[in-house]
C-alpha cells in the first residue's frame, strides 16, 4: 500500500474510497496481477510442449531401440549379471504394450547392502521395469 500517498493527501480522514482508488495503491497491484497472468501464460506455453525448437534439444543424442549398439558399460553390466549371485537379478526383461516395445532386453543386478536407483528420461520404461520386478 502506498502510505505516503494516503497520508499526504491534505486531510486527516482516509475513506474506503481512497483505499480502493487506482492512484493510491491500485496501480502496483494491477501491475502485479497482469504480470502474474503473463507469467502463467508463458509457463503454460513452455510446459505444454510447445512446437518451438529449443537450443538444448538440437544436439541431444538419444539411444533408440534397435538403431544403435548399446554402450559398452551396458554390455558389461549385462554380462556381469549373467554370472553374479546378487539378491536381485533381472535378466533379459522385455515388455510390449499394444505392439510397442517399452523395455527391451533389460538386465541388472543389485548387490546386497547397496542403494539402487533407476534413472532415465520420461518414457524410458523405469516404472514398467519396477512393476515387472514387483510382479505387477
């Protein structure tokens, strides 16, 4: 609230009409409301998957199923899991929904007394893999 404008208006009495006038404090609040709506529109536009190509997506390399050979560390982990005695072993798991393969030949092992996290981008099959492990 712009107290300076309220107190320096030449009178001691402040009415409700003065509190709601645009000259006293309504201008900054109106500006904040408009600014909030503008930011909301920008947020919805960016978050909704706009068609505008972004700079960071231009050179983004993805591993596509069946198009490229898996990285060497993935091959090494799959070979290790085949012969290990880990309490949790997942060997060559694949899952298909309506003809679309969502996980392809997943193999992993989790040793005893270790913390395990499955990381990847959206749609990579993390939840599907955990559901398979939990037998859902």
